[in-house]
C-alpha cells in the first residue's frame, strides 16, 4: 500500500491518482516489473502500462527491456522532481504568456471604453503598478507625493519621465528628516515628514491614499476621470507650497497644464518685462479641432472675487494674451469658454529679445515685423 499523503501531494503537483500511486510504488521497489507495481500500488492491471508510459515521458521513471520482459527503475527522486518542476514552470509560463497576449488584445480593443473609471485597491503592489502606469502616461505634468520607501521602488520610472521632458514634482515623506539622496537635475523635490500618498499625471491618471495615523494598511483610490484628477492636482498645490524645498528642479523650457501654473510661477518675470515664449496646444473655444499656437506672452490676468494667495487658492480667472504671427489670442484653461483658446498643454521657453513684450495696456504693434526681426 502506498503512502496516501504522498499520493495527495503528487496529485497537487499535477499527477493523476494512478500516476502518483505507481510512481511511489516504483520508488519503494527500486526496480520492479509492471506486475509488481500493480501489486504494490493497487493500480488496475489494464491501466498500468499507460501509466508507466506517462511516468517515463515525465522523466520520473526509466523503462528497461530484458530477455524476460520490462523492468521499471525510479532514479533518485530529487533531481527528477527538480527537472519536473522546471518543465512545469516553463509550461505554465508559456501558457500565461499566451493568455496574456490574448487578454492584452482584448484590453487594447476596449481600453477607450474604460476612460473615466474610479476604483479602490488595497494591495500596495497593485497601487505601485498603477503608479508606474501613471508615470508612463504623463506627457506634460506629473506630481507625486510618496513615502521614501515607495520612491525607491519607482525612481527609475521618475528619472525616465524627467528625461523625456515631463515637468515632474516630487514630494517625499515618511522620514523625520529630509533624505540625503541625489535626484535628477531637472526634478523639483520637496519634503514633509507626513503626507498623503497621491499621484496625478496630466488630466489622465490619479492615485490617492490617506495617511491614516492609526492604520497600517490603506486603500488606494485609482481614477482616470479627468475632473477627479484635476481636483487632485489642485489639492497638491496647497501641500506642495507648504512643504520644505530640497531641490528647485527644471528651469525653462517646461511644460504646464494650464495658464494658472504658468502665471503663478512666472508672473514676476512677466511683470519685469522678460520675454516668455509659449507654445499652446488646445482648441478654439466652441470648437473641437486640436491645434497649436506659438508666440510670446504680452499680458495676463490672474484674479478672483477676493484678494488671495493664488499659490494655494485657485483664482477665478487665469489667462494670458499670446502674440502670434497671426495676431493676439487669449488663452485659458482646458474648460475655457470666454478666452479664444482652451489650452490642454503649454510649453514655455525664454527668448532674449530686445523688445519688451509685457504691457499693462496693449499698444498697437506690427507683430509680423517683430517676429521676423526678433526671433532667434
């Protein structure tokens, strides 16, 4: 009689009941004839030869032919089971790869229909996968507030985004003092001992988890709903401004999501008459066709119903006037209705021109002459 527990364990590895019983019998016997295995294992006589063939194909036993018939020998179990393990791993890996390719094709076909979703996850590994996807999805603006230990997991992806020209803000937390690390040169870095975990990539991907003081585990909100991602972006402005600065990060050129962030960061330069050149991606208000406009900022408006610090409080109006070769246009955010253009992204650079472009009151200019004589 074979060991029932070993039989059960071998079945968990993928052998059938008869294969498990015959294999254990072969190991016990050392060398045996098929009829001996029938007696030891209890496998029916009519099934034993098929079972022996299966075990031989798996490499678990060896079948030897003699003048008096066949004998079955079981090699040392450890090496043959190790080989079986690797074959099974390779086999399941290939099956998973095949299934993954098929599911990826389905995912790509339905991906457009999943935009705007909101979900909750509890596993940090799942949250990290979404964070990596958010970093990869960012084309213009990315902000991350993560504990130091989580940053160590994603620092390669963060460096790649910086290298690709994404404007990245990194807020580190989770330690009493600022970490002594070397960061990519163009990466803006702030620090605070305690902060919620959040990631916001453009208007396309958001992740948020509250840093609860009495809970070790946490739930992560994942969303690709544009309005929620922008709410998260606005929330980060307050946290970012109230955190300790470690590294200033990128100078121009930089990419911004909207006029508000351009003006908050560069209104002093504009007031001092510096020539800031903007390339605006977006669409004419009231139309849907995407287009781009390039020129320099000649005026702006940043205002609200009451006097406020617009570094942390969103203004009611944030727009600027762009002087282009075809004339002046006003540029607002992505939901603008009053301005000429609703911007989805703004690339900002600095040009050394002799003309001082910023004016409180717009005076008549020969823009075609200015562009032909002033551009570098």
